[in-house]
């Protein structure tokens, strides 16, 4: 039985236990029918609201998330708008073709790929009727959980190495609607072998087909490592993140050449600051009087 089916059965079992009538002379009121249960994460959807019944919900520090430059309530509106525009580009290129498994990588380290992946996941999850599973596929240097203020714990690597249940690793950050995270878990030097293993092939296929209208975003190491190339055949699309003014053109060309056999959707030109700001992406917040907008150019 797949982990998705196991999660579904456990959610149904919990529901049945809650639905048992109390003993007594009076007849218990009839229970409502079992609501829709998400096969991947075990949530119930009623009246347009998602209530997680199996996936662990974790309280996160929203102030810390804002400091980490995530597009949550109270963060810079122009940054949020930039990611909504990026979301539109991505959805237009994938939605109609059911290309819902996407990998994000880049030519070099420190180009902002992880932050871009997380913010893109949040932006897609904000779209009405859309849900996102964010997977930390950087088994060498996991960092998604740190950006999201999530506790360390088992994750993808533990599933691939020891069979730790995926459903037990899934986390919903409270306050980030429609977003579920599969952390990387413990770091490993055997990442290439694990990410190209039959177990991983089956997992990606299961995530794609059991819930086809959900986007699954994989944050991956840069192309300096073999991990993205080994994983590329498993996904429907690849997004490259490059650093404006820093990543040499020849490295971008080399990255595209490396991935020429795979469906590269385009490049995100990252770390572009509006006029009057430090070029450092870590200081993107504009002056409140500034009319300039934060941008994330999308190059196809």
C-alpha cells in the first residue's frame, strides 16, 4: 500500500472513531458523510476551507518569516506582486497540460533558489482552489525548514534510506494556507543515488497522479552537483534561478545546455533591486515613499 493510501486510511479511521455514537437510551444524531479527504496530506475540505486532519500543523513565527523575506501577511507588497506575476507565468505554461511537478535549481550556489522556490510555492497556494506540496530535495544542505521556521525532523532522506513514513514527515505551517511541506530530513552524501532510486521514481509518480491538480515544487541543489541532472527526467518542468549582475552569461548557457533534453520552463532573474536600494537581495524592502517596484523578470 502506498504512503498516500496509508494516510487516507488513517484519516478515515480517525473519522470513523469520532463518528461512533455514545452509548445510551437516546439515539445519536446522524453523522455527516465523510468529507473529501486529500490523498496526499489527509485534510478535509468543507465549505471551501481546508482543515487538516492528519498532516501535522506547526505554529510558525510570522515575524521571523518576514525577516526571512517570505511573502506572508505584512511583508512588502511589491515583492508579493512580483511573485504573483511569476506565478502567472508558471501557471500559464503548465496548468492546461497538467505539468504539476516542477524542480527549481540554478547554475551556482547562493543565487536565491530556495527562497524563490518557497515564495513561489506560497504564491501558488494563494491562488483560489490551488494547493501546493513543497519538497526540500536538497539532501546535501537542507534549508527549507529553516526559512519556514519549522522544527528539524525526519523527511525525504529518511524515507529513501530507512523507509520512514512520508505521511509522518509532512508539515503544514500554520498561517500559510493550502501549503504542505515535505522536509529533506537528515543530510546525506548519497543524495544522487537516493534521488534517482526506484523508490524516488515511484514517489514522484504517486505525488503527481494521486492529486493531479496540486503543484509539487522541488527545491534542488545547484547544477554544480549531479543531483538536478539525475532528477530532471522525473519532473514536468524545470525553473532556473540566476543572479542578476553576478551569474556569468556563459554559466547560464552551460546550464541550459546541460538541461537541453529536459523541459526548462524559463529563468528567474533574481536579486534585482529597485532604484535607491542596496543591490543586496537581503535588503529588498523599499522605502515607503518609493514608487519603484520589486521585480523578478521571467526569461523564456
